[in-house]
């Protein structure tokens, strides 16, 4: 198993997870595994597995929270499903469990059938909101090194669908054109209604510059708040502590931005 590390080591992070700083709570590890499938039988298999994989994920030892998601076209930033891509977001008790778990069970079955796969390992720094009425990420001490990942998840009100998706192309174009973005993808549990956006930045300063300085992004956020478009939402910042595999034929965090 080869994992590119952005903290001293996954083993070291696991040791820290076993004895978290006082008052910080349990330090969990979040993994996001992406799988790309070739046309024909591999994509049919992936579609069929959407049902079976849920049962297998429920039975995975140590898995505290998980979501099986599909992708969308144009990097996931449209509501049109993309049968090429599947994703599994998972929360583990520590980095050692995450490293083992994402190479076994249903994760291994997806990887064996996929043309390529990439998994990024993260530790939550801050989170607000809920996902399926749960608070899945237990924020802990900042490892202090590595890129910053930002995850947003929204459950949309049906009446807001046209306006929300009308804002997405403009915001995505600005993110795609931002040289600081190391990686970005959109995924979701249910087409149109549930949207997860995931991006990786070199540091917090780069992310904040975009969030506060981009007019299209600021306008979209204001419209969401004023219109009450979301039934439920979650926003999380996570420190990237490692990655494994490739996406688009490259290691995204080593070569810059790669979109789905």
C-alpha cells in the first residue's frame, strides 16, 4: 500500500488518535474514495452495486458514518448523473483503520472493477450543520501540515431547484479558473436534490480569498440564505493527511487541479 502523506505519517496520526489532546474529543479520520468505470459491463456493475454496497457498508467493522454517492457531468457540477463515477465518503475511528478499511471489503471490490481510483484521507478541523440529521465529523486538533479540504453538503428544497442549479455554472467556472484549487468534484446521494461539493486548497488563506472575494460565490451564498433553499446543510473543513491512487491519470495533489 502506497499512501502519499501530508502529515508526518499515518501511523503517527493513528497514535495521536489513540490519545487525543484533552478537550479535543475523539480524532476521527474521513476518507473520500472515488472510482471511475469504463463504459459497458463495468458501469452496469457499478450501477447494480449501488444497492448491494449499502448492505456491505453497514456491515463494515469500524465504519462510523458513510455515504455512497454518484457523480454528475462536467465534474459533478450539474444535476445530470454521470454513470462513470462512484464515490464513498466514510468516517473511521483513526487513520490506521481508514487505511486498512479502504483497501478491503466493498472498497476493494470497487477498486478491482474500476479503471482508476483515488482516496484522500483527512482529519476534521471544524464543522457545522448536519447530514441526514447527524453530525458525522468529530473535529480534533489540527495536524498543522497538508492541504485544506472543504466539503459542503446540501439537501435542496424542490421549489429552489431551478434557482440553485442556475447559480452553479457561474460558481464552478470561477473555481475551475482559480489557480489555487488543487482538486474539485461534485457528487451526491440523490440527483438534483442532494449535492456535495468537495475541493482541496493549498491552505486556508487561499480558500478564504476565494470565499470572500469572488462575487459569483458570494452572490450564490446570499441567495441561498435569503431564499431558504436548503432543508439541511453541512459545512466542514478538513486537513488532508494522505492520499492513495490516481485520478485522471495523475496524483492530483502532486500535479495541481484535476476535475472529474
